[in-house]
């Protein structure tokens, strides 16, 4: 299946799509020894693609980084309202990396990014464990606990973004939860889920008439945030990479990743 030339370049090199567009427009890309300047050109790897005279080959390796996202950053390349994005904080060498899912503007914590679209897709769609610390308004009620144990079906946009098109959501039972503090004003919890639906936890607690005040992800598939400071990045460790490779090659990509420290 053919794909746009700029996408092919960005997915298999360190160039971003915007940089790929510039290369194409400047006549620095050839297909089968012919200069191509049409940005809508579609290709596959049966085509002999050269960038500045160097042959483009399908990337057979990948890298993954952990980023400690701050509150007040969008997980997006750009924002039409001029708000800060993670790419304003990330080193330029990671400008072409893709986020594995999202953390919303008001959330913080562990965000994985990778230079492999295939890896990003498999991790986003996996049932790997995600662990969060939450602070919510009010008490953790018995109804909330039943919902965490058994799951709930939410038939409204409550807790979702005002522009969200998601009208309803089935939330599966949590993998686990721990109530750290329970009081009439604010309560704190540690929860583990294996889904990555849009604003899932905010929608869950809003369903029980409570707002999430703070939300921090601290682990994804056994990869932990640890002591990584806000706005900083790190590459995966050797053991984390080994667990990730095992996961990607497991049947249906559904086995649990174990951190082998």
C-alpha cells in the first residue's frame, strides 16, 4: 500500500514531515533517479527513494523515550490557541517522535514517545497496565468502589472535553486501586487500569459527581517514571527494551511487559 512521500520519509528518518516537505520542494528527493517536487506523491519501498543522494530504507530498529510531562502542556505538535506543547520542551532531536497515547492539558507524569509508528500503535492499543495517582473532590464512595471493581457504562459526555465527539464510554473494571486518603473535602487514590481511552479516569469520577483535581501517570507497562524530573527525558533501560521487544513479538501483542531490573 502506497503512502505519501513525506510520511514515508518522516517514519524512516529523523526528518519531521515539515522537514520532509522542504526537502521535496527543494529538489533533494529522487524516486527512481528522478527528482520529485510534488508533495502529494505516494510511494512504497518498491520505489528507489534517495534523500540528498542517500537511499531510503525501511527502518528496522526503533527507540523509545520516557518524558515527564508537566501540567499545562498539550500532547500535540502545535496548538491554534498558542498553548505550550510537549514539543516546546522536548529536545529538538525528538521532534519526530510520536506520543504513545495522550495525557490531557491538566495532567502530568509519564509519557512514552517513539520514532516507530508501528510501536506507538501497538502500545496505544494494548491492554498493558497503566498506573496513576489521583486527587479527587470529596470522598471515595461505595458506589465508586463498586464501579472500579465491576466497571461502568457512561451514557453521556460528563467529564469529557467540551468538544469531544465521544457520547458514551464503557469503562472496564480497574486492575486495582488503593485509597491513600479518604475525606469529605479531597481524597487520594492509586489506581491501575489497562485502557487508554480519552479522559477515561476524569469521566469515571465525574460519573459519580466528583472532579479529578490532580492526575499523574507513574507507570506504563512496567516502565516507571521513577525519579525523572518534570520536563526531562530518558531512554529505556536495556531490561525495559528487552521486555518491550518480548511484548511486541508475543502472540497478539497482549502479554504483560515485565520490567527486568
